[in-house]
C-alpha cells in the first residue's frame, strides 16, 4: 500500500467510527441556523428600507426643487 491508500483508509475508519449527534447537538445546530437566517434576513430588510428611504428622499428633493422653480418663475412673471 502506498501513503495515499493508507490515508484514505484512515479517513474512512475515522468517518465510520464517528458517533451520531445527540438530540442536543442537532438542536444546537438548528438554533444556530435559525439565528443566522434571522440575522441575514434582518440585514436584508434593513438594507431594503434604507434604499426605499433614500429613493423617497431623492424624489421629495426633486419635487421641492420643481416647486421652488415654479414658484420662482411665477414671481418673476408677476
């Protein structure tokens, strides 16, 4: 046997003798996965509403600028 074959056999033996996770182990993995999903979703929602707020701010600035321009134009014509 060469070194590669021995290494593969050792990996296989380690994998076969590994004990299955206990109920607490699975519960811990599930809890961490839920927390990570909640964190990622929270960040996504926060980014979405930040983008919406920025877009509304740009639109409202445009409306105010247009209103100011119209008011200024009416005052010059009077």
